[in-house]
C-alpha cells in the first residue's frame, strides 16, 4: 500500500478546516450529497464534545493508489512535547498561509519544530481570491521566516501552490488555472513527500496521542515504525528507560478513513493507527512485540509545573447553582480527565474533600475548570502553586523555568521587558521579527508568569503573542512581588444594597453589584490599603417620615471590577479561594469566620 503522512500547520482562521473539507470531498471520501460538518478538523475543547477532540486530530484521503494521512498539529506552544511527537509521525508538512495576512507568530512555533525535525515543507498560499491578497510579498515573508528559523538549503527550496480552499482549487500561480480543483495539491504531496521510512524487525510504535473512550477504554494513537500488528496480538509496553510498564493484548486496531475510524484486521509499518486494549501505556512509551528489549527514542512528556487544589464548595451558597457538588463527583470527573490528558496529574490531597491537580500552566487548568462549570459542577479552587523540586546533591530548592517567546510591536517592547524583569525573568534574545515587531525571548520562573497573560495584553493593547515552553529546573530566584492591596470582606450574609456600597466607595473598588448574594467571608472588593477590611454591604438607608426632593435618592455607583476565571485565579492570595459555579465566579477567604482567620494567621506566623 502506498502511503504518505503529512502534518498541516496553519494559523487560526487561515483556512485549514476548509482545505481539509475540500480534500475529503474531491478525493471521493464523501458522497456528493453527504451532509458533512463544516469544521471537520476543528478541535476546540470547549466547543466540541470531549470524546472527539482527538478524533479531529487526523483524517485520511485516498488519491489514485495512495492513501494520505493528514495530521493536525496543536498550535499551542504550551505543549512543546506534543508538537514534536506529532511531527515525528509524519514525513512532510503543509504550511498553510493566508494570502493577505502572511505568516503569523503562532505558526512560527510549529514551523520551527517542523524544520528542526527535518521535514520538507510545502507552502500553500490560501485565499488568493481576497481583494487585499498580496501573494508575492507573502511568499517573501515565508522565505524570510524559514531563513530566520535556520532552515537548511533543501528546506528553503520549497514548492509553492496558490489557491482558494473555499472555491476548491489550487494552482502553480495565483491566477489559476482553476479547473483542476485540488489535483495539483494531491499530486505535489505524492511527488514531494517521501513515503514513510520503515525499519526491519517486529512490531514497534511510539505512543503519540492519548484519549479515554467510554467503550474501548484507553486509546493510543501513533505511527507503526516496524512490523505488523493484528487484533488479539500480545504486546508489551516499555517506558523511555526500557522498563516494562505492562503486557497485554490488542483488542482493536483503528485507522483513519476519511474522518471516520474503521477497525482493521492488520496494520502495516508506516501507517498511523489507534490501538485499544492496554490500561497503563501512555504517550512517549514504546508499544512493541514481546521480543523487543530496547525502546524507541521519544520526546519526553513535559513535567507538570503548576498545581492547584480542587475543593468541595462549602460556602453558604453551595448547591444553589450547580447540580454536581459532592467530593465523589469531583474526584471521578478529575480522574476521568487525567486518563485522557497526558499533561495532567491528579492525586488525592490529605484533606479528603480536596484533590491536587497538576498541569502545564494556569491556562490549561483554567480550561479544565471552565469545562467543569459548564457541565454543572460547583467547586472551590486555590491559587495556582508552582511545583518545586529539591536538588539531591545540595538540598537547594529548584523551581521550574520556562522559555517565553513574546512577539510584540516595537513601541510596547519596553514595558514588556520591564514587567518581565520584575517577575525575575532573564532576557536572552531580542531581535526584529518583521513589520515593526520584535521577538523577545526570556527564561522566566513559572511563578512569575501566573496571571501575566492578561496584563501583557493590556500593556500591549492586545497586540502581543506569548508562547511558553518548559525549559528546565533552576535554583529558586527569590521573592516575586505579589498583590499589593488588601481586600474588602463582607461581614454578613444577604443581598448587597446600592446605598451601602455607595457609602463604602472610598474604601476601594467593588467586585459585586447591588442585588448580588453575598455571605460572611466573601471578598466583595479591593481595599485601597495593604490590609484586609471587613465591611457591611447590606446596610440600607434609615427610613424617616420626612419627604425629600434631594438628588441623592438615585445612587450612582462606579462600575465594579469584572472578574474572569483567569483573572480571579491570578488575583487571589494563598489564604483565599475562587468559588466556581455554573453561573458565578466569587472570591472568598479560605476561612469564612474572622476568628478562624486570625488563628490560621497566627499559626502561619509561628511556623515562619
């Protein structure tokens, strides 16, 4: 069987989805009248059903006598290891670029990885039908980008196609001809992309994508490096050090045919398949014949760098907005998530009502929390904490350091450098990246990056793009300045009153609106000073029998601070929690009772 494995690299909105739809249609994968979802390759966690996020990562088309596997690359630099593993499954890359916008920073990260692993790119200039299309300049920008990313001579000699995925044609020039449809692209893939290299020997495969399926259990996707695989075959799993993880039988082999996954009776080396039947094998492990002793070299899984406590919601308003509130429900949901998400680690905390969840960054954990609240969960979460390590030789504390690449307009680069240095970051490189933009590369402690994304967008008027990659562990960098202000805490339970809030405005900006339910220990605003202050937002105006025509009847309040989930997680201190329900995001003290708070504070001082 002739095979080609190709990765598709594109910025959001540059037409990747439409292109794949047209390839599937014109290759005869779909019937003329078949109803096809428009976003066949989209894989947004919060928009798609959780079960098929990974199904949407690959598709397969048949052209002439060759099958072409098309693999979607994750655009997130947060998951550096994933991108490299996915690129190691393929032998070529389609770099899809908008004819008007040109190559954008998000594409750069994946392209640099693709060039590093030695893939020969095909450049596809899409949307040449746009009135503002500038294909010639865009090609020059792509060439400059490849040169800046240290592409080899062979990689710089890339073939180019122009076209419109929406209109369903590709050609050697922006003008056409348009009557051949996608045929030029199919033929170019067959000519330019090498067939998969197949090694001699028994069955071996590296796990690349992991998912949990309610019917088949754990499913691992990867490319078979050597040998043949059949259902019911005995296999074993080796980790990167060559230690045995488990042995078992393959219950099902699934391969992509179009967007569907069909069971196979036999899978050959070079093909990309998904296997079921094993319970422990994971990404970066080698799945192999029982006779194999040496694992295949694999890109290691980046370790979790940030952890948070997911706690049962015990506020006075618990259970009023969500229907999934018990510790068992929260625990089961988190363990189910960890089964299909290689970047998460979930363990039970010492306190039975809490779970410790570790991941790659607060954004990843915030997406998980957001998904859970949409599913009807209520929970409290702590401030994100960094996962420290001990140096075995010296006993010193080590903290995770990330390589941070920020693309920003030149006028804003000064404020970015200043803010990053305040967060104990080290500037490694600063160079122009075209179009009056600069690329800044830092080594930054993960601690300092918590909550920085929102601040970065504010400082740069939304023009900066930040990519993060785990770099390694390094000695602790010292204290980083946290929040300077204290908070305003409600001292009673009820509904907030506009009159009371108006009288308290000089104490600091509010985070609530009149009529909102509040409770004792809930954070309702930010204090203008550095200490916490208990206030009463329930106090109404004293009624008298004297009529008045004064203008102070209509109270005009300053608009409150709006707290999004990410903003709230970055804002809270160690003695505070974010209460997350399907309808609300509230900030609260860990100990709602003021006496308990004082006792906890004294105990903390005694330890210090």
